[in-house]
């Protein structure tokens, strides 16, 4: 029984940095995807959708990766504090921006893709 | 692999900063600045682990706090043109009568 737990601890010591780095990589990829979405989407409301990828997915993955990489317990607690704060305030700030835009009567983009002069041409949005 | 993550986050911040500079409406800019702040917080944390100095996390916590408050403050100033208006709804007579 004790040998089993010792083997488990040694495997965990090997797996932990690899898993942390993999989670950091996934988080960086999600952050890049969110940035490309914010840059390329045509409308404010669609950009909001792209930005929330960063606010939830990238924060969750990167905080999990950093927590797995943390050498001491104090740094683990600090990483957890950053994660909880970002995870609470990110969607709240997104909702505040969306509410302000909706209150200011910012119109979402509707219509068709394609040529501007012929609205019937192209695929429906 | 953490270095690749730092590189990806740097590219993401550059892209989202270009949206903040060229955004057509004010709300695009506010959204881009908020997202930029989130990305910078994550970049600070990952960069601390990449350089072997996780003390950067204190600065990351501080920047996360300032980022949230700044977003709400900018939105409130644009709506009311003042920082002195309370955000709590006044309990007026007709609201009390409707209860």
C-alpha cells in the first residue's frame, strides 16, 4: 500500500510540470483565438462574444496551468486569488459593457454578407 | 512550452490593442481595453513562471483590480458625464406605490 502511494507521488512529480505547461499552452491558444475574434468580427455584439472566450476559457486554463506549476503553497494561493478575481469580474465587466451599449441604442449589424449595393446578394447573416 | 504560451499571449495583446486603437465605436474600445487588461494580467503571471520569479503575481492581482474598476468608471462617466451620480436606483414615490 505504501509502495503504491510512493509510486503515485513519483508519477505525480513527473506529470505535474508537463500538465501545467500543456494547460498554459491551451490558455495561450485560447487567448490568441479571442484576440483574433475581437479583431476580425464585424460587429460590437459579435466582438463581445469573442472577448468572452478570453474571459472564461483562457483564464481557467492558464490559472490551472500556473497552479500546477506553482512551487510553494503561498504562490498557489496567489494564483488562485488571481483566478477567482478574474473569473468573477471578467463576465461582470463584459455584461456592463454590453448593457451600456444596449442602453445607448447601439444597433447590431443585420442584413446579408456580400456586396453592399445589392442586399439580396450573398448569404444571410 | 511556457515560452510559446508567453509568445501567443504577446501576439494576442498586440492584436487586441490594434482593435482598441481603431475601434469604430466607444464600446468597442472599452471592450478591447478590458480584454487587453485581462490578457496582460495572464501574461504577467505566465511571464513570472517563465522567468522563474513568480513574485509578478502581486502586480497581476493589483492590475486586475485596477482594470475592473477602470472599465466600470469609464462606462459610468460616458453614461452620466460625472463620477458623482449614484449607481443605485432611487426609491422614488411611484416605485414605492407599485410595491
